[in-house]
C-alpha cells in the first residue's frame, strides 16, 4: 500500500523551511524555489500546497506565531503551577526578546512580516494579525487582576501600562538585533518597569518564580 501523506505535517515542514531560509536571507529575498530546496521537496509540491507566495507567507506567519506561543508556554511551565500575573507577563515579554537563535529569527521575521503587510499589495489586502489586540488585552487583564489583589499599583492605568510594556519589549528586541544593547541590559530595563507597575503601597510585590539570576539570560 502507498504511504498515506499527512498533509498538515507536510505544510508544517514547508512552513518551517520558509522560517529557516528567511531567517538567514531575509523574508523579502525568499522565493518558493528557495523554500522547496530548504525543505528538500520539489517546487511543484510547494505550489500544490501554497498556490502563491502570499499564501505561503501567511501560513508561515501562523507557524511562527504557534512557535512563539509554545515558547511562552514553556517559560510559564518552568515558572511553576501558579506563576502569578507578573511572572506571566514577564514570560510573554522575555519570550519575544532575541536572546537565542530561535527568538532572534522570530523577532526578525515578525518585524519583516509587519513591514511587508504595509508595502506589499497582496499582503496588505488581508489582515496581518487576526486578533491584533490579543496580547494587549491579555496583559491588561493580568494587570487589572493584580491591582484587584493588591499586587500592583492601583493608581496606574492598566491598559496604558500594557501598551507601554509591549511596545518597550518590541523596541528592546530591535535594539538587541542591531547590537545597540545586550540582552542582559534589555531584560534589566523591562524588569525595572515591571517593578514600577507591580507594587503595593510603594513596595515591589513578591511574585514567586518571576525572576531569574540577573547575571544570566532567561
């Protein structure tokens, strides 16, 4: 009997190849033939699963997002069964910083996708992110929960703080990529601002498992 093809597995294989080659050469320079060579399959097979480069790029973005979600989940699992709101936010922020090869690729390609979605007509015709406010809403909710529990500054505006933290993480990631600062210094800045938000009566709140050794990258 001929071997049954797992089409979703094949799509994932091709998407992973896109991420790998784009991480080396840049998203704008990648063609379907390059992806086929990276995946070890024929160009015709890539075209069978993804009729156009735009469709391949959008599937690749979803694959990239899934990998990021798994990265955040791994950080949360390492923090223990009940990491608390601060540790949860920190896991989300630090997972996006380019501190190793995988996170560097994520930050580089995610930035490239956002630029292409503005300048490329076919990509611009579709939403870049299905739920663009998901991270903002999640961080806002965590801060609001911490405020209600007396673990965060009740005088702070939760949504403004969430927007600020996410924007700061994105900017810090870019500064690491261009060697403006080290991962250690970027992490220190993010934790400084988390210390400012997560206070009760002027004191930093103890949030079990939220901090690693300051001299090591998380």
